[in-house]
């Protein structure tokens, strides 16, 4: 029996976590017999989406600031109405070509309000299609908490008017949606928890480092990388370090950091074997993004988490604090992070045994595919 046709929209604006998670889900659906078209609208990321799905790339837009206050093209130039209209038309054409049975929109309407110029027309196109495709939103386990009055109420209205289901990619024993979305009770009939979307256990590493430092996509991780580089110099050569800056770190910063790196530090932009490096490492130092944390849970690596909090972001802090309470990480503040504080945390982390287990559900990609097939 031929599986359903799935149209999956994902827009990453700053980091690369959204496209990584969506790509894992899309690959799981493809392996489960679904015919998946994944539409991406951010700067291309090596390896995502996978080759087992149909990929449509819209002209890229990114957040013009860490606070997500506007949109820019991949060169940093503000986008105009003509650019946005062309993107909208490409998205709608891709939808019509795919003729899906199911549409999944990542983050919206909980987030990605900047993309309403194309997502609201997509909702209209879905509503006017006969037979109408099932519509799901795909969200991580911890949401950015809204401060603007009426924003959550608006989200509830859009969910109840347009969406058939809410795929929450988390384990409810770790965190529940109502902890970061106060109006969850009004949409509880549409919620399905999938478990965390984690990768399988990676192979053993071909290269060993004692300490692996990563900054996600790299757009906002420069200070973490710089502080870690200083810590590596102070701690000395008894540990080898791999510092992964992320592909979006500005070139001038990468060059400057490379010139400062001591001999026990390998500074790179990207390692496709990052999960394997964690499996072989004694310690990870990173932000507290969804996918990095999933890699840590899979590999059982000790971890120091420095959650991203610029622009009023709250999601990573919630995750880091919860993991610290479970004894799975040491959490440090992004604001005021010093090399002395980091060196002390490294010493403390290495003195502890590696985590022995956590009991969290890591089968989110496979369970998402099951939910989609069942819905159709």
C-alpha cells in the first residue's frame, strides 16, 4: 500500500536545530513509506534534508537580529515586498505540485510569525483544496514564552480554526506543553506527544577529543567559542579540544579565533560526525538547543550547558535547568560567562562519572510517522 503524500514546511531563521529535527522526521516518514516533500526557507545546511525525500528550497531568509525582529536575505540585506511575494508564489506552487494528503508546518502558529506573508496564504490554499489535506503543526517540547498580550489567544484561534493536530516533539515526563504555553487546556484535544526526535546511537569516532565544544549554527555562539578557547589555553595540553563554531559564524570571527587557537585545540566550522565525537569525548560544552541535547542524551556524554538567552529567549534556559535538576548537566549563564567560571565547571564535570541513564523517550521521529499514517 502506498503511503500518504506529506508536504512539510520548515523555516530556520537563526540556528540549524529546526531543519535538523524536521529532516529526521521527514526521513523517518520516508522510510515508513510516505512520499515526503520538505520545503525549506533558510540558508542551506550540509546534510539536511536527507536524500530520501523530495526537497524544495525557497529563496533563503534569515533573522536580521538575534531578537528575530525582521527578515533579511542570506547576504544580510533587508527583503522587500517583491522578494516576499515571489517566495509566497513558489511555496503555493510547490503545494499544488505535491498534492499532499497531509501538510505539516513546523513551529507556526506558536512561532514563525514573521512568515505569515506566505503561511496565511498556504492555510487558505489548504482550506480550499478538495479533498482537504490534514494539517498538523510540529513543535519542540519547550516553547518561547510570549510576553505580548493576546498573542497566545491568537495562536489558539488559529489552531482551532485550521489545524487537525499538534505534534509536540517531547516526553511529557520531562516537560509538558502547558509549562510553557499557558492556554494548552483549550487545545488539549489536538495534542500528541511524540517523544524527543533523537538520532540513533552514532558509530564509534574515528578521531578522539577529550572536550568537544559546539555552538549550534554559529550565528550567536561566538562568545561561547572564545571563552572555551581561553579555557583550553589555561587548562593546558593535558586535554585535547575540538571547537565547532557552526557554519554561520562570520568569516572574520572564524579567522580571528583560528589565529588565537593553542596547539591542543582543533577549530572547525562543522563536523558531520559530531554525534560520534560526543560518544568518544569526556565532556561536551554547548548551548542547550533541542538537537544538541538529544545528541547528548543518546551518547551519554557529560555536559556543560550555556543556554542561549539573547533577545529574551527562554526555551534553552528551561531545558538546561531541567537537565541540571536531573543530574544530567551543569548549567551556566550566558550573560556574564567568564573563563574562570567555565574552567571551574570543567573541573567539576570531569570529576563526576558519565550519566548512567535518563529514561526519556527518544523515538519521536518514528512515532511522528506513525501518527501521520494513522491520521490518513
